[in-house]
């Protein structure tokens, strides 16, 4: 399995970093996990062809995880993609289609079939992929219920299994509690090092993970903990670098 992290930045834009996006090639499939701003440029820099992607999976609807998706879809359309594209969304698939229409990117004009599914069903299409709900958006409960909004607070973490080992992308999480089962025995985990308490991230070393890649600009507390007591299995995720399992 090849894992290339295309964006490691957080919700606050930075001069040097793209927003969240990871390209995974495993067992003859190519998956894009999240599509933050900068993804189309990275796609071109890697010389990917318009038909290379098998599926795009969006973990949740924060702008730094989906902000690049509309331009990516437009690029695939203009570059004359032909293969069907599976797009897995965390919630509200019909509203997403309405946004595409609002942006004058009409799926019926595409030369490829855009097949939109709930991310919860990803294993039915790609049995090596597991998507599991996490706790990242639960803090919005009050504002959503007060205003009777349609937001479903669905945010996912994603695991991809392969014969050589498993890869997990936590995406954004509030605590590591909701990914404990998902990361168990995984070879490589890309973990949100900005939101969960630093002590919880350090505890990931108890789950037999070979490599923990820290993304989303680690908190000052985590940086200090790792400086005082370096762990060989913990690394800072670097954009563009190819990680193998
Ligand atoms: Zn988020």
C-alpha cells in the first residue's frame, strides 16, 4: 500500500501547507481521502490522469476537508474523465448535489458517471475499506437543535486493510476514544494531532501501531511531550512524502 499525504494543514490556512487530503493506492485501487484546498494542484504535480481515482471519500463537511472538491470535480470533467467516479459523503447527499448545480457544475454534462453514496456504505463497494463515525462534530449539538438545522453531525474515521497491514486515517477527532477499535493492530495511522488531548495521542503507542503520523499541526502540549520523551514510532506527517506499508 502506498500512502501520500497531500495536505496536512488545519482549519487555519497556512503559507506552507495544503488542507487535508490523502492519496492511498492499495490492491489496484486508488482512493482519495478528503479533498482540502490544494488538491487539484497536487493532483497535477503528481502527474495523475483523470481516470486514476476509483473513489473519493469525504470524512466530514468542514471547509478544510472538502474545500478543494468542487474544483477537483470540475477539473476531472474538463480533463475528460470517462470512468465512473464513486464519491462517498458523510451526510446529506441530495444537498451536495444541489450545491454542484448551484456552482454550474451539472453532473449530466460530465463525460463520466458521478456515483454518490453515503460513506457509511463504503464497505459494500470497497470491502477493504471501513468507515466509522467519530465524535468530532458533537460539540455543535446545541446550535443545531436550537435552530432546527439539518446537520447530522456525521464525521468519520477510515481504515483501509491490505495483506501487508492496515492504514487508518483518523481525520478530525475530539478524543481518541472513538477510534480505539479502528486503530487496533494497524500498521500506520495518520492522526489529528491538533484537537485531542496530547496525553491521549501519546497513548496510541499502546495499540501496537508501527507508525503514527501526526497531522493538523500538533498542539504545543504534544510537541512538548514528544520533545521531553521522544517516541520512535511517532513522526510528523510531511506533504508529498510517500509512505509504504
Ligand atoms: Zn474538522
